[in-house]
C-alpha cells in the first residue's frame, strides 16, 4: 500500500524540490512512497488525499491550524527536521515520513 505524503510551505515553491528528492530516495529504496509539494492554503482543499503531512520550518507556526484540518482525516503532521531541510536530505525526510505513517497505522 502506497504512502502519500505532502510537504507544505507558503506557496509550494521550495517544497517542490524537497518532495522530488524524497520521492527519488523512496524509489531508490524500492518503497511505495510518493510525496507531493503544496502550499498550506491548498492543503485545506486536498487534505483527504494524504496519509502524512510535513511542514517546512518556515511555516511551523501554522502547525496547529494544519493539525486541525488533518485530524479530520487521521493524518499525522510534523515539521520537517531542520537539519534535513537545510541539507535537502531526502533520505532523512523519507524516514520521518515513514515513522509518521506508522503512527497512523499505515505500512510501507
């Protein structure tokens, strides 16, 4: 069963490159994980499409608002690890997504 995650930022711009790195790492590891990029406003309309949501550090102040939306669909929310974000570390962020998915009862 595929895990579908989303990395959120203000407008979806910086999250696009990061989502691509995470998806590429998942393919490299043979995992069925797909990660999209999006803006926090867009998440409100598409939340039910995702299993996991990560916020980029610069929008972490919106975590409670995103959690409120995500809770309706049992979607765990976290902030991207600051060091992994700075290094654009797809592997570390993939691991973060997998751990969050497991908390929600999803298997990779």
